[in-house]
C-alpha cells in the first residue's frame, strides 16, 4: 500500500521552466512533509520541508504548496536549471519528523538547456 | 551542517558471506537511525528503525535474522547482511535523526552492495 502517491513519474522541462511535482497522502497523522533530491548513486538530500500549519513555504528557487483539506502538496522549482536534473521524492512522517519517513515513488526530472 | 557518513560506499561480496555497512552521524548524536533499501529506479523502502541501546524495529517482510542491526552508540549504527545472496544486491541507505534544534533527518550517501 502506497501511503504517499507521487506524480508524474518523469518530467522534462526546458531551462527556465517551472516543473511541478505533486504528491498526495492518506494518513492524516502525517505532520511533516519533506522533499528530497537524489542524484544517481547518491543518497537523498533534504531540499525543503513543510508542516501542515502553513500553506506555502519558499526556500530559494524551491516552493512547497500544501493543501491540508485535500491532503495534497506539491513542489515547484522556479527558473529550473540543468543542474536540477535529478530524482525528486516527496515524503511524509509523523510526530514532527521524529518518526520514520515514508517516501513517494519519485519523479525523474530532466531540465534541458 | 549535519553529516551522515556510510562505509563502505561500495562492496562486493561472495554469495553466502556476510557484509557489514556502517552509518555514522559525524557532528551530532542520533538516538534513532533508519535503514533503507533502494533498487534501481525505485523509491526508498524502509527496512528498519535502529534505536540506540535497544533492539531495532523491523518493517513487515524484512528478515531480522538476515539483516542484523546494531546501534551500539549515539553516533554509529551498523547493518550486517548475513549469508548474502545475489538478490540482496542493492543500494542501502541510512539516515539519522537529529533532534537538537528541531527534528531533522539526514541521509547518508548510500552503500552499493553487489553479491556475486
């Protein structure tokens, strides 16, 4: 059972575009929603995270939008660059991030020059 | 920033042997660490939660006797794959929970295991 659903599976955008990755969850006990970036052969790196008491969070070119009632959240990458090409995972956990992280299925992003 | 180190980054072992992977939190103490497994082009699947000074909590379907986890100190957790088989070949990733300053989970760089 996939507790965190992620789409699309892959995404190709041109440099400067704004890729959007969407995630949905079922468990209302989740209260911490991080996004991770993973390059081939490397461990995932925390990009940005949000808690359900806010609807949007920005860090640099990365923005999370959160819709608590719909149980959905999304990642926007502004002014995307070829160096952003990676696999992105949304995730969710409980107890403010203290408990184990449940990952989405991943989105492979390719930013073409 | 916080760093989690895994060793070795790559290991090849013969079928039937055991191999140990270490996960260290380098600049913070981690009472809780997590071990994941990732097959090519797939997501990370949690194997177990490692708690310092106590037994690990394994996810459903993960064999405790095959994947031995020891969290002997606040900065070190080890995963030992016992009697390894080719199907155990995978990318193993650990993460550590930093509680100080807000709960944040940091991931290691991963360890590639190839069983031949």
